[in-house]
C-alpha cells in the first residue's frame, strides 16, 4: 500500500468554528471524519486530557505511531498556541495488516487516540488550535491535514466528552513489566534480537516498534528457541545516539498487550 506522492496530498484546512461542548467541529474527509475533544480542566501541572476522535467508514483504515512499510502516522502540532507547551498522542494496541506484500500497523475500526496537552501553569483554559496530520486508506493511503480548534472552556464537564476521554485513556495498554515485555538479547551490526516474556500463546505474539529520532526497523520476525520467544529486526540507526528514553514498543498476545520503552541502542 503505497502513499500518494506529495502533489496528490489532500491538504484541507478547517477554520475553527463555534465548538460544541469542549470539542472541535468535525472535519470531513474521504473515508473518515475527525475532531478534537477535551474534558475536565488542567491538573496542577497544567496537563489537560483530550482525544483525537477518528470515525472511519466501512473498509477504511488508519495508522499507528509507526505504520511500517507504508502509511502516514498521526501527528498533532500545537506550536501556534503560546500557552500550550506541547501535545502528546498515545495509542491503543495496533493490528498487523499485510496487503499485497506491504505490512503495516494500524486500525480498521473507528477509535479515539488519547492526547495529553501541557499548558503553561499560568494559562487559563481557552481555545487550542491544532494542526493534525494523519493518513486514512481504503486501497491507497490518503494523507490529510486539518486545522482543528477546540474551546477547552466551552463545557469542560460535558458527560459524553468526559466518558469518551476516559475510555480512550483506559484503552492504552499498561506499562510493560519483566514478566510481560521485551529486552535486548543480542546485537550484531544492524540486526537486533529481542527476548520477549509474556503470558498467553506464543503463536499469537506480535511486536510493534516505533521509529523515533532517526530510527527505523523492519517488521519483527518471531522465533522460538529453547522454550523462549525472540523477535529479530533489522534496524537503521542515526549516526549519533540521541538523548531521551528510547523507542516505544507495544507487545500484543492473546492475553493482552503492554507498552514499553526500548533504550536507544
């Protein structure tokens, strides 16, 4: 599944109209529609929870934080807001799709991606203007850009919004543990072997690794050795090891899923 060339990108902008509750207007696109929703008020550290609400039409799909062979990962940019320090998307456990030899990670159902906004502690609730970029696909990937505006003070205690935001955050896999997670077992040049520990059937285990800071990896290949499960990946790395925690990963089995961080290697 190849993405359209740059000149074919659907670059549509939605002006920030009058919000309903603490949500933006819906932005309509081919195959889907999206909006931003916030709920409650910022906490003592200026963190405000919200969602990127994605409604897909039947047969359409969208992508995880790192799609793999093809696709456009969703991003959100709030740099135009002087009182917003940042916005971080999170993700439920993805699915592995294999279509025509292209393997990618994403979702074939409507979903809400959690968003954690960080406001300056002196900031009052107000309008957040966000530049959202994501891809949806049926047979080809359609990259879409939208400007969404949400009035966080419009109706912060709206029951439907509060429920939707809470459900999205609850759907994010819990943190990995030594009993359910992965660790680096071997490195040989560009090949990395990760040892996985988890409950459930090894045949159902899938590993998804995010690409950050110049890292990219092939689809992990599962193998069983001496009663243990390993995933091998080919990795492209930046010239210099970046600072920070590392690469996000999600490990999925029939017993559930966890999110973790692989230290940069």
